[in-house]
C-alpha cells in the first residue's frame, strides 16, 4: 500500500484530519478523522510503500502491545484508509 499523493495530515483540536490539498482530490469532499495512534502511523508511512505488517510493527514498537492485537488494529485502519481512498493497494 501507499498513501495517495496530495493528502495531508493536519491537527484539528485533540485529533487529526487527512484532507486533500491538490487538484487531483477536487472530488474528495470529506475529511478523515484520525486519533493520535492513527496519525502516528500516517506520519510514519506517508509517501512510501507499506504493509499491514509494517503498521503492526510500528504499533508494537511504540505502544508495546502484543503482535496479534497490533495486526488486528493495523488491518482495520488500513481497510478504512483504502475505503476512504487515501491509500492505494
């Protein structure tokens, strides 16, 4: 997977949002809200290829959670990002 060029992470109060900022995203009419953990993952993988396993590794390293939980959470966030169109397979 890879983040789609032209989407940027921005702080919004206590959370973060991903918004389109280029002409390519002119039809993107929504904001994607991310919590602190999801924003951390976005910053770490923005602009490079990554997998669900990469996301899980990042979660395990930062939050010291077990691998099974990290994989489950990583798969869920990756699917949401794919559905929203902010990453591509």
